[in-house]
């Protein structure tokens, strides 16, 4: 395995955002330090297949791909940081994605270089390297200060610190073996322990329910993998059974469930509804349009003729709040991606057209732009990103994923609010709202999915994932509550 390095210099503020720079200054000031200079660069680690190498011409192609237009001089095979002049008062830190699986960035980057003929490239990952110079007087930089600075400069949920430059992606990480949870023999206590060890965030009702399920109905022990899947099934994306539950208000039974009330609105709707509350997206009746059709639909083939077909209009929307609060860019990215997936999974396959995006977050506290209603004393959960970064990075993430699928964001909204009421109550979007919606189109022949038949296999498609927002809305406040108690 060969890993080749490329570098891209960051000019403005040393590649550090204003909000991040303000946090760095606060941390330094508390120690009596002063920031003298910040330089940074992006490091691109290019893994090649086997023992292959890049020719000079191929290296020039890679440099051209990662360069910014009209700033080709900011990319190089050599580092832009003055590492030989580094002193004991300088911090050199590098942060990048966790390397136990390829990132979406790598997937797209490899696709690009493969399309232009560089078939030897297997993986490309990008990290950020910082060289920060401090005036520390007669003091010294200790590990605690280094840790504080590191927490500001990277996303602890999706990134890690590289103590040395990456020379291989072969981490020799062994997957945790699948094991049985002895519910039959030990009962609920076995689930309590695996719930804690795997971070499943099952509540008491869940624990009682699944204990009874495996002891009395299934009559076998679940595996650790099944426990993960059960926790995922309780996510805010899947927990529709919660909204279908019996509702009581002030001790009186309500005739319909929450979801029943929502679905009840369709009793007063018109016949334009083609799909309602049943299959990922809603759909209304569309129009007859002229569409190119392929000769063969089961394999690549030429489009041979125009046919008049009826295509319906789909709309779907979702939120991805807690993940966006923890890691704004990937949180919003997967929020948009999940909604695009829902659109494409409608019926037997639909197509995306355009998207909307909306965000609600707390006080922005923009450096140099103080507003009288924004209280700088407000505290936020330690695992949450601050509102200003949420506003910037979640917008970037939502647009980024849509761009990859050719779905433009045409409209949306943004709201910032946070204040203390006269009675001392605080009102604010501490957990942000990330809304993603989109319209698409669906052939009238593909409205209904085929019925499943006995004997069909159920296949779970996917790989390793970040455990951000794991267990969704049911558990996304668990850590926050524990932090507040502390």
C-alpha cells in the first residue's frame, strides 16, 4: 500500500473561521497566552492500489483537481507550514476523519479521479493541519491546554487527532464479534447491561417489552447485532408506533391517536391524492408528459423514443435535528440524503426535482456584531455545536448532498432566537431544527410496490456508520439531560 501526500494552503485567518478564532482567543486569554500567528493547510492522503505509484503527469492531474481556480500556487507536494522553525511555544495539530471506514468525500473524490483515468487511486481522505504560535511569557503549554485547543478545532464525533501523518489506511481494526444476549437465562438484567455497554438508550418500557418478546414469543436470545437494530428501530424515523399509541389527556381517553388525527385530515381532501401516509412520500396526481424511454429497463441501454406517460408529483420532508446539533455538516448532509432516499424509494422508484431547507437555532453571537437580545452567558450542552457554526455548516451540508444528486435547493428559511423571559425561563432552540423537504416525480405505473412473498430474503444494505443521534428522538436528549444534571 502506498499513500501519497498533497497539500493545500489556507490563507484567510489561517483557515480558521471567525467564531472558532474567537473561541481560541478566549481559551488562550484564560491562560494568559496571546495568539501570535495561525497557519494551516489541508492534507490530502491518496492511497494507491498495491505498490503502484503516480507518474509526474498523474501528480499534476491530482494537484489540478484539488486546487482552487486561479489559486493553483496554493497546492503542492510539499507542506506549506514552517515545521523546521517550530518552537516549544507552537502547537502543531492535525485532525481528520476517523479512518476505520471511507468517508463520503473519499467516495466522490475517487469517482472523479477514476473518471479521468487514474484507476490506481483507491482512497482519498482530507485532513486539516494547524500550526499556532503563542506568546506564553514565562509559562509553558501543557497537555490540558493542548486538549482544549483540539476540542475547538475539530468535531469529536466524526474526526480524530492524527499524532503523526497518515502513512497507511490499514489500521488492523478487528470488528467486535457478534455475541448472544442471555435474555432467556438472565431476563431483563441482560438487556439492561447490553443497553449500557452498547449505548442503545432503551427506556424501561423498551426493556420490559423486548424481555417479554424474546422470553415468551420468540423464545430465543437476541444477538448484539439484533439489539443494535432494535435500538435503530426506535429512532424518530421509525417510531411511528409511538404516535399510533392510545392518547390520554387529563386522564380522559382520546378517541383517535396523534397519527390518526393527522391522517384524518385526508377525509376532507380531494381525489388528487395518489399516495397519502403510506410510502415514504406523499403524491398528488400529475400530468401527461412526453418522456424518453429506454429499450431495456433492466440494464444500460439506449433511449429510443418519446412516449406519453403520466407522471405524478411527490413531496416528502423530514428533520434531522440532534445529529445536526452535534455535527452540523454531516448531520445536515444525512438529513438531506435521507429525505432524498425517501423520495427515490416512493412506490417502485421516483426521481428528485428540487429541494427546500430550513434551520432554527439559538443566539448566533456573531463576533463583532453584538445584539442586545443575545445573552452571552447562556450555556449549551458540551456535546452541542454553537448556533453560529450550526447556521454555517448545516447550510453547507444540506446543499452539498443535494448538489451530488443534482437536486438544487430553491427556497427555505432560517430563524435565530434565544432570550430569558422576565420570570427567568429561557426560550431558545438549544437543540437546532434542520428541516429538509423536496419535490419529485413518479410514473403512474410505479405508484404501488409489489407485495412481499413468503420465502423472500430480507437484506440489510449498508456499512459502518457514525453513532450520531443513535436511537433518534427517543434518546437524543439522554446525554443532554445527564449533562444538565451534572
